[in-house]
C-alpha cells in the first residue's frame, strides 16, 4: 500500500528559534490531523526548539546537512549524534546548494549517507541535473551517477527510511518548475535504479519551485511520492496550502 505523500519543507538559512517555534505551532493548528507526512528541515540552531514545539503534532523536524565523520577536529561542522541529540529525525544530504556552492562531491555525500544510515537518522538524498547537463542530453547519466555513487554498496533492506529527492538545479529557487511529465521521466529513472537495488518502494520527492498551485499535478504522477519545498515553505499559510 502506498504511504501518504511526504511534504518536506526546506527552510535553508532562514528563521530564528522564535520564528521557528511560532511557525511550527501555527502550522500544526492550520493543518490539524492531516493525510500527508509533514517534515521540516530547519537550521541547526532551531532544531531543538522546533522539535519541542512539534511534540504531539504530526510535524517531523530534521536537518539540512551534517558532516560524514562521527566526531573530530572539524571546526564549524555538526555530527549525526549532535543532530539526533537536538531532536532531528531526518537529514537532507547532497542538496544542490551543498554540491554547487560548497563543492561537495558524490564520495563525500556517500560517506554522509552511510553515517546517517548507521545511526538510523533518515537521509533524504538530493539528485538533479543542471540546465547545461539537460540541454546536452545528460540528465539520465547525471542522475544515475549521483544515485550509484551516493548509494554505493547499499541495497534492499538498507534502503528502509531512505528517501530520494529529484531536484533539477535549474528549477530551484527560479520559479521554473519542471512540468509534471519532465519530473515523471526523471523519477522513472530513479525508480529504475531503486528496482535494481531491490528497493522499489523508496519515496521519491520532486523539488524545485513547488507551490500550492503546482503540487497537485506533480503528485498525480505515478512515481512522484511527495515534494521538497523551499521558498513556499517559509510562509506558514503558503506551506499549509501546499500540504492540504
Ligand atoms: P525551491 O527550493 O522550492 O525554493 O525551489 C527547493 C529546494 O531547494 O529544496
């Protein structure tokens, strides 16, 4: 049986603790008991506050990144145990802003995925092609490389609680959503990869300028199991409209 669609907000570098707390309380009252799985990836500093505010609601709080090592001399980094201690239940890994602005490569992202799985912190691995790669007809190849390298050596049961997010880089924060057909084609590539790894039921989210007006047609596609929402997750009413 298919699970309820997963809607994941990604706040990026927005919101203080007070703003996060107010948002979580308002969202919980706006959406009530809902037939969606609702997640928010908040800044590190707001994880504890947001996770306390989410108690007794259907909202799940997580993080947007983490380091791959258990602990060590890595000034400014945050470990998996620190995230869990603060109350995070999932972590976004390999977001395109991490890949492109902070030059994270597939090998580093793979080590993070392994660390998260080891500690049972549910990872959401982001993959997606740039505009240039799409124009050059390389979408298929790029997605498969990111999936193969990101999930190197992982199969079957090890995919439990793992999620994939397909986010075309050209659609993130640009207002240009992929058409439902374009998104479905990319999701089918991800699904094919998962089938080969013996994990066909892993959720695959679409991300990139998702809004209340565009989400329904995206979720109607057979291989789109939810959405990763950036800009439209910052305003509580807009995010509630995206969820409902
Ligand atoms: P966007 O961001 O919805 O603002 O395009 C999506 C994301 O980066 O996860």
